[in-house]
């Protein structure tokens, strides 16, 4: 099939065919409408003009005949009663003539017939009827010359001839109207039949066009796609059909070529992945070995490294006890520094061990009530709370249940509460407010811990969560700088996030999120998350 034949798209061909069909149908409908209008017009002329005009003509003729008959009877009998039909006929003639003139308005021939009859009737009355009536004495014996009667009859016969001409003309007008009506109806039927045939032919052509322009190219494209899905990726798709279907086929061909290229890349990548997998296996073995060494190091750090520190602290304290009276103030201060450094080193080692073990060793995930974990944390720092007269305000509703490690969550609460107690203002007892509500960012709980302490500046909002980052000297506030870093690691291990609310300026507000536990439907009445 020549390519030039399919320069139009499927939509273009449909528009062309439907436009031709619509033009033909509209033209046929317009012509048929005109024929219907003309048929209706001719029918109305026949029923409303021609036929009533014939009736009016018959009435005119009958009225004139009545006049002629009444005149003849009066001339013979001299009885004036015979003149009543004569005068009634004149009035009937005038009425019928007026109606006939209205009915045949616009038809000069029929108007001429009526005028001729009326003029002949007027001459007959003026030249014969009226003088004859005047010549007869009512009630007397009438002697009428037969020749006068024959003269009147001959004059009226002329009018009768005009009657025949008028009737013939009216009959011809009726026959012409009927013929025109039949012709219009025949044309109307022919046009409607032609429009129907054209519509059927156009529909058949449209079906053939759809089959040739749409169905076959699409079937060929679908068959090629099926062969490609069966694995024949090297089979090329040849575009055919209208412009838009060729464009689709070209796009599918581009996709096939892209798939072939991607397969080549995939084969190369698969080989590279196999090599990387082998390397990863080796790295995994090395990582397991490294983890085992880290665990061994953690054991050594928790036992062997702390033992020398305990000895240093113990012997320094023994030196101070035995030789205290021989040492000056500086000697006592040096011993105090040594003992304090050993203790800080022990605390630092313990904190580092706790930080490294988050999510790695002895982690047991279960459903944990945050309220219970908070109670345990408060008991662990009860001494500091009593000494500072701290006030802890919990939400009115019970804190939710989450999935996590109970030990780590207790450690999270303990660090947050102890920080709030530690970094308090000197002129006011600590006031710690705990809230919990659903988060706007997803199916999580948003927990806030707010205190009235010294606060954290906006510039340090991220720094405080970095390990060993301190905002104050050890003389002002004790600690290793691991607390909030440990909190961040615990929260992120449980799938949440933690941050400082910098908009709160009357102390410190720490916010963190924890995923909600989805309770099965049969576990609660509504089956909603808790």
C-alpha cells in the first residue's frame, strides 16, 4: 500500500468520511425538506384554494341559472313571486363571486374567467332581464313574444359557454396541482431513498476503511508485540497504516530497540554483579570476623580496661589515706585529679559501651508500654529528682504502646529526664512536662519532653546530638557528652526521629517520634492503631 495514501491519521480519515457523509445527508435532508414544504404548499392550495374555488364557481353558475329561470317564469306568469329567486340569485351571485375572487387571487386566468362571467351577466341583466321585467304588468295576463324568450335564452347560452370555460380552467388547475403534488412526493421519496443508500454505502466504506486502516495494522503490531514477548527481541517492527498508527509502531520499535540495548547492558551488569557478589561474600566473611573482634574488644573494654582504672583510683585513695598528713595541699589536689580522671574514664567507657551496643547486642523487640518504661527511668534517677524537688507532669491519657527494646526505651527516658534535672535553672526547681499525640507525618506517635531549664540555643540544635559534643565545661555540668547522641541512636534504631523544638524559648523541648503498633482487628473493637 503506497505510503502517500496514509498521510492522514485515523482521526483524519474518520473526519473526512464523516464529513462527506454529513454533507450528503444534510444536502439530502435540505432538499427533502424543500420537497416536503412544496408538497405541503401544493396540498394546501388544492384543499384551501382550488377546491373551494370550484365550489364557489358552481355557486356563481347556480345563482345565474336561478336568475334566468326566475325571469322566464315571471315573463310567462306575470306573478311577482317568481322574481324572489331572481333577486336572491343576484345576492348569491355577488357573495359567491367575492369568495371565488379571494380563492383564485394570484391566478390571472381564473380571475379573467370570473370577470368575463360577471361582465356577461351584467350585460344580460341590463340589456334583457331588467327591460323584460319592466315590460310585464304584475297580475295581468302576460303575452310574451316567443322570439323575446328565445333571444333571452340565446343571450344566456353565451354565459353558459363561459361557465364551461371556467369549469374547464378550474379542473385544469386542480389537475396541475395534483400532478405537481405527485411529482414532489416522487422526488421526496427518491431523495430519501438516495440519502439512505448513500448512508449505507458510506457506512460500508467506513467499515472497510476501519478494517484496512486500523484493524489490520493494529493486528500486525499486536502480533509483532506477542512475538517479542515470547523472546524474539531481534525481530524488527515495520510501521504501516495511517500516520498515527505508524507513530505508535515506531515508538514500539524504539522501545524494542531500547529493551535490546538494556538486555545487553543487563547481561554485562549481571556478570559484574556476580563478580561483586563474590566480593561481597568475602567482605561479609571479613565483616563477621570484624564484628567478632569488636565484641571481643567490648568485653575487654568492659572488664580488662576498667580494672587498671579501678586500681589507679584505689591506690591513689590509699596514698591519700596513708600519707595524707605528709602531703601538702597541692599533693592532695593531684591525688584528687587522678581519682576523678579514673572515675571519668570508667564512666566514659561505660557510656561508649552502651552507645556501641544499641541495636547490636541482646536486642529484644516486643510491645513496650512507654508509661512503664518512663516509670522505671524515673525510679533510676529518683535521688536526683528528690534532691532538686523536680516535678514530672504526665499526660492525662496513658502513654501508648510501641514495638521496641524495653531496656533501650528505658535508657532513652532516663537520659531525657536526667538531662532535664541536670540542666536546671538555679532559681527554680525543674518542671518536666511529657506529652504524646499522633504525628502529622504518618502513622507515628509524637512525644515531647519539655523542661524549664537553661535551654539550648538554635545554633546548637543539631550539635547536641553529636557524640562527645558538650556545650558547658565539666566544672559547670558533669557528663561525657554522649547522652543525647545515645537518645538519637535509640530513637533511630526504633524507626523514629528526634529534634530540638527551637520555637520553645522558656527552656528545652525535645521531640521524638516512634512508630505506632497496629493492633489486629479482632484484638480491639475498632481495630485501630494504638
